[in-house]
C-alpha cells in the first residue's frame, strides 16, 4: 500500500515533506487537509493525527506526525534516499538533531508568530497582534543571524558545512519561504541583511528543483494576490526589492 | 578522555542528561555552568555552546547542545545503554522523535512560560508577567491532558505504551518536575486533575532511582526555601496537598 501524506501546501512543514518525497522518488498519495476549511480539526483527520496538525503520514498500518520525525522516518524507511539527507554517521546525525531541535524554539517560533500577526490572522478569524508580531520579529531576526553566523559556517553551502542538503536544510528553508507572503517592506527589512541566508535558500531551491518551485507555487500565487491588494506604491517598491533580493526566478 | 557534561541542575534538560548518564553508567565529568551567575553567557562557555544554553556536552573533540540531540547521541554512542531508552526499531524510534518534537512547542513551551512568570522571573531580574503566565498555564494544562489522553495510552506505564522508560519519558518528566517550585495552590490546580501523569512521574522516578531524587535534590531544597518564604496558611495547605498528590517520598 502506497505511503499517504496528509498535508496542506500552505503549511511550511507540509511542503518540506512533499518536496522530500518527490525529490527522492518516494511514491506517495497526497491527501489534502484544507486548513482554511479547518479540516485538520475534523473527526476523520483526528483519527490520523489526534493533535489536529499537518503534515501526518500513514505507511501501511503505521501513523506518524511531526514533520521532523516524518522526514527522519522517510529517510530511514525508504532505501533510495541518499545518505546526505540524514547521515548514518553518528556525529553528523547528532548535529542534524541539534539544529532541528534548535529550529523549534527559534526560527519556527519567530517566523510563525510574525507571519501570523502581520498577514495570516484575519484569514483565520483572528485579530492582528502588533506586540506578538514585534516579539516574533525579534526572535526571527536573531534566528536568521544565528543561522548565518553559526549554522551556515563551514566549507559547504548548506547547514553544518554540508556540500549537499540534509533534512534540516529543507525544513528550515521551507520555514523561511513563508516570508514570501509578507509585504515587501517587512520582507526586505527582515531578510535583506542576511545575504548568506538568501544564497542558502537559492542553493536549496537549486538542489531540489523542479520540485521546490512546484510545491511552493501555491505560496507564489498567494504572494501575487496579496501584492495586488496592496497600494500601488507598495507594489512598485516590492518589484524593485524583489529584483534586488532574489536575482533568480521565483 | 572522559565525556564532559556542562550543566546546571536548576535546568530541567540538564537534569535529564545527568540522570541518563548516571543511570546508564556513563562516566562523565559534570561541569557546572551557573545560570544564576549568567555563566552560560560567558565567552568561555560560548566556546562550548555559542547559543549560551545548558546542557551541552564535549565528547573528545565533538561538541553538542540541545538536550534531545544529546540524549539520542549518548544512547547511540555508549554501548551499555539498554535499547528501551532509544529503540533501534524504526517505528518505535520514529514515535519517540514525534513525542520529543511535540514536547518542544507544547509541554516545554507551556511549563517554561508559566514557571518563569509566576516564580522565577524576579531571580533573573525580570518582571512577573501575569498575561504570559495565563497563556503558559493554558498550554501547560492542555499539554498535560494530551499526555494523559494520548501519549500515555497503551499497555505499559510509560509513553507510547512502553514497559520501560525512553529518553522521552525522562525528558518530559524532568520538565514537569520544575512545577515543584510553584506554590501549592498553583501546583494542585495544574497537576491535581492529572492522576495518570502523577503516576507516570512516580514510575519514572522509581525506574531511575536513586539518581532521579539525587539530581532533583536542588529543586526539593528550593521548594522548601520558597515554601518557608510564603505565608503560614499557604504552608499548611502545601503540606496537606503534597501528601495527597505525592504519596511517596519526594
């Protein structure tokens, strides 16, 4: 029986799992759990993940949720996955666990709070909370600095000095990609100072093409839609900044 | 060269790592990083962990931080560690990753916010924040409910139906143990409704004795000190509730 991936491509960890499966030739059935329709809270989905979150997988009789756990499981359970995604070497594997653990309470926590409280809250029926947005930005910016000054140190182009991406690169780059839905002023202020992070996003995209852009397409469309809803001045500003920040095709 | 564990026993993940090493007969040197003196931010410690947090380990030339990553590394690197701590079986291991990932943004996040904003903040030169405390309590209580209704389901006495503890039991029970420093009213309100969680704490203590109590001794002492600083009525209330909630010796 084929692997089932329960996901919504609007969710950054869902995107990481889908890209991983596609890139590694893992056959799977993608089952959409529509977050906008709150399907993650349905009784049917809670049979898959009682916590009501995506992504989740079902492999035969085995059910699993939490995206890092899923990526590790897939890397180990499917023999075609190259070692660089989740190295067998004890020390390298330990460092990947370390950066993934760090991710939870730093990059993920900061990015999620900021994007929710500047863009997404109204769509979920919640008020925008400027104080929570400010706290989120602080954590997000310090996390991006740490990625640049520590996690991306080394000879390679990827985290922990790797020459090829690991599941941590994919998870964290997908997290950062949600910033695409910000207005251009916020986007430039937050990501602009981090050239090394921008290059790393490009390198991860290139290493997983064409799946990276295909799976992020939903986000690019939302970005365009939101940009069109903003005042004209903001749009022109966005265009020039986008060119500056992202030299290659989005 | 002996394993070095940089820790402060006032930190719950530090306690988990120390108990794990002691119980499993891993020889190590414990190097205190005094959080009250902000030693975790010293240039010397930042050579070990640039993030300025405990615990961290040095094993030969290998440095590692983040307690879950450390526990996994120790379970794999030291041959004397029994399989139940971090099972080799792919599915069981995946479930342990899942509960540890869940822990980050649920139990840990809730417990840390609540304890900081009801007890610890003044000692760290921060104001108590009742709103953050209320949010923390909400997440903490829902996490304890989830542990009881989902993670502790099954035949065994430990997480995921286990008959013996895993690194996830140790990590999460140590997290909950910090609630010992709360005043008795808060403690009873939060932990009182969760009899299954209380039993699980006892089972984990029993499974790792005498190291569990020895390593938690610093917390029991602080609990007594804080109780003596509180009004008499609160003390008598504490005594009766402690007997009710914790039948065995603390």
